[in-house]
C-alpha cells in the first residue's frame, strides 16, 4: 500500500445515523474522518461544531481531521482540541497571525494545517510551511458539498507539494479525478459525496484508494 490517505468528509453523511456511517468507512479502511466546520460567515453555510466532534470521538478511534471554515479560528481552537480533534486546519485567509496560531495548535499536541481557497496563491503559506503538518488545497469554493472539481487547481497542488509538507486536497474528488490529484502530489484525499453518496461507502473508500495509488508520486 502506498502513502495515500483517504479522509471521508462527514458533510455528506447521514447525520441521523452518524455512528453507522463512520463504521462503514472504517470497514473500508479510511485513514481519517474529515469534519467540516462552517460558521455562515467565512462560508455561506452553517454545519456542525464542538459537540459533534466530541460525540464522534466516543465511537471512533480514527484521527479526527477538523477543518475550520470559520472567522476568528483562534477563539475556538482550545474547544475543538478538548473535544478530541487530532488535526486542526484553519484558513490562511482569516489568520492575521498564522504562525502564532500554528504554534498554539501544536503546543497542545495536535497537528496543524493551513487551508487555501481556490483563489488564494500557494505562496500564502510559504513562510509558515516548515511549521505546518499539512497544507489543505481547496478544489471547490468552500461552503457546500457536491460541487464540481476545479481542474485549474492541479498546478497549485504540485506547487504546494514542493514545500515538503503533507498536501490534503478537498472538493469534488471522485474516481474520475482521484488519480490526477494523486499524480499532482496529494498525500491525503478528502471525499464526501463520492463516499457517503453511494450505496456502499466502504467500497467507495477502497476504490478511491486503488485509483489514487495507481498514480501517486512516490519518494
């Protein structure tokens, strides 16, 4: 097995049966659970918060990959860490003091990531890259699931991979483009609709991994 990790996004899961949904992706070999937190300000949608992360922590041992699509992320870092987050990713567009925020997250023993919207140049993380555990490249404009993958982000993925940090890619990823994303240098693939929108999420996770590993960049 290669280095590609699959991080299904619960944004597309059935929230009435969330524990069962997580169980399905565990059977499929998912590496992370991706949790999209939206505040209705930074992005035009409101999703979930600390209580859901805390609940998830009780019934899965998979790392919780918390993506904060919110204004003022520094105000909520401690709460999400206490709830059980293993990785916290904030958006560089709202981080006035990004280095300080990275250090705060890592001082708690949690991995830190920085996310970039499609219109944000990869160089926005250049001066904090060496301190990051992950760079998240958005391949849709954040806010809603089920959007079409933006092909123009592939060169940006390649550029971000040159920083030597794990590159996570999120937005519109399915079997048609997972290979392209892996070939560009992604190490972590987020998939929502293409996993939870299928009849068999476990198989969807397995199939995404197989397709990505056919094309992934190897050391």
